[in-house]
C-alpha cells in the first residue's frame, strides 16, 4: 500500500522541499486549501482532501478535515488487526505523515485594532484535532508541527528507521504546541473579559535562549519570553556584543529596567544583585553616570548600568574605566560601540524606546513556590502630588519635594526593609534587605557619609518607632517621605517637628521581597 502524507500548513516555510522529499520517497500527498494551491503551483502531485472525504470544504473552510476518512486514517493502530481490517472494509487508507501548523492566532491578535470577531475566526479547530489524533497514534503516524523538523524526518524516513524516541519527541511537540495555542486563546479571552485572576491559570512562554548558567555555575538555566511581546523589556533586547548572559545577569538587568522606568529625565541606574547601588538624573548621560557612580563606587564593581538615553563616545569611555557586567541603553553612537570593543566580554544590550517608558505599566508578577505559584499585580503605583499628605508643621520646599520623589521612586525597588537618601538628583545612600528598619536607616546614612547633611530620606514602609527619625536628625536630613500607618506615627511626627524636619505620608507601602 502506498504511504500517505497529509500537509495542511499556514506557515509554508520549507513546505515545497518537504513535499518533494516525501514524493521522492514514494508518498502520496493529500492537502487542503492554500497548501494544496502552493503545492500545485510548485508542480508537486497532490490530492485534495475533498477527494478523500467525498465531501466539499464548506462553511468558508471551517469544515475540511473533520471527517472519518481522515481521522480513522490517523487513529487506526497499525498493530491492531481489527483496526486495520475495519478501515480496509470502510475503504479508508492510513495516513503515515501529518504536517500541520495552526491558524495564526498570535499574529492576528497582534494586529492593531483587530476585532474580536476576527480573532475568534482565527481559532483553529480542525488543525488541533488532527495533530492531537496523530500524536496519540505516534507509533503509526509521524506528526510535524515545526518546519525545523522537516529535514530530520525526511532523513529518518529515507533510512527506514523512524525510531520510537524520535516519534515520541514529535508527539511531545504537538501537545506542547496545542497547550501554548490554547493558553494564548484563553489569555486573550480573559483580557477581553477583564478577568485578572482566573480560576484556572495557564501561561504560555517560548524559550528565547539557554543561559550561560543559573544563579550558580552548577545550575542550568534558560530564559523564556511571553508569547505576546512586551515593549521596553528584556525580551525585546538586542545583544550587540559580549559573552553569553546568565540567570543572574538577566535578573539584575530586569531590576535595573524596572527602576529606570520610573524616570522620564535623563537617568542612570546601577544595580548589583537586584538592588540599586546608584541612581542619578542629570542633563546628559555622562553626568548621570558620574553621579550614580559617586553614590557607591564600591558596589557598582561588576554591576549593571542602565540608561534611558542614547550613549555617546564620552559616556562609553567613562563606563570602560570600571568593570561592569552589562550596559543597557535605548541606542548607541557608532563611536561608543567602537569604544566598547576594547572590552569584548562586556555585554552591551539595546532596548529601544527606554526614554518612553511608563512606570504605570499593567502586568502580573510570578514567584515559584513548592507546589504552586504566587501571582500578583506588579507594583506600578507612583507617588502622586494630590495623594501626598504633609503631617509636620513644616512643608517640604520645592527642591526637597523633588528629591523626595526621586528617593521614593528608588526605595520601591530596594529589597525590604529599605531606606534611601537622596540629594542633588542622586540617590546617595541606599540600604535594603534588613530585618529591621533602624539597621537600614543607619546603613543608608553611613553610606552617604557627610553628604547626608541636607539630604532627604525615603522609607518603603512606616516607622514602627521614632528611632529612624532620631538617626535622620543626627545626620542632618531635612525631609522624610514614608507611607505612614503606624500606631506610633505621632511619635515620629513630634520628633520631626522638634528637629524642623518636614515629613510627608503617601499612604501606600512598597515592600519588595
């Protein structure tokens, strides 16, 4: 009996060569719709599926392959004599190879202003049904959903040894493919219906690349990106030079990006082990970098530096004076890239439109725990002027409020308990990850040194006692911003008044764990 292959693909990459290879191996080709036409145009002999089903395609192509003559040919177990006898009696020939990829649902919903009706029309029905049927019968049918597998399948068929391991791998790809496809559809529908936390959560990601290693060299790792692209994110980054990225590189870089998005002015952010170690705004990138570096010239060593402005040659020269793992910017001068060539291991990433970033981006955060996931809204809230409540006798000056805004934007991105000091458009003292707030306050003040005099202070959560205010007063800090909400708030307010420190409450904490 002549072997049969059914080809029905929306992505026609490699289709003609694959079909020619099958014909050369003695396969009879069945096909549908646009695939049938493409094969005819390439002078490849093929039979319309309608001739096999004895039923025309109908309902604008919604029904083509949903027929026993197709599915019995896919599902009949070759080693089951009863199955084979039944299909022979019914005049149904087995289908030995199936190549299908599905309607372009993802590409459809990415189109601007796509209608709900158009999106729904691009939900494939016959395709998933066929490939799932063929995958279930993996021992008798080779099913391909990825054009990259065409060549290897032809080699296996030519050798006459399509081994079980290879068949199972094709089977796995089918169910992974349909799982992602269905996940995209359910996610799209949830978004259309404003369902934020569905009763059943399915998430679709595609592997972007294997990583150099995980948190430690003995841990393997890979990075996956969301099926629908997120602008101004690491998934859209282009690596212009440097060695392979590691898990920690990307984790730290993401922290830098999330903080950078808080700023519209020209800003430089330095991050080490996911914590900011330098943040500064200035008129031009080299000035912003210099100020960020001065905030903590020790911790920045081996860190990540991100800018929301184009990097020029002068900035590149300054960056190359110290050891850095990664540099991120929306663009680079050719001269700047030439400078970076002197450090071939330095990873240089380009993420377009970072100067247009919006801190109020919607989205979710995921953390893995044993047996499940933690799933929450991203902390995208910002400190709005109308929500700030002055609780002391003295109001912050205009300049103090500007520095308070910077400090509070930074403290959101520092591990709790977190304290940040700011002055002259720069974070001059950053401390986080402490088990009590007073330790964080002392560390931030110590890191700022004499520069803390005249600075402002931000806290990611309320003061449980007035000891942080006491340390701030000793250091010469003039204004404080914090969420408020402690039963002892009045103690802190009274001490601020005693030392003429302005303090404002924002009414919202920003723990980061």
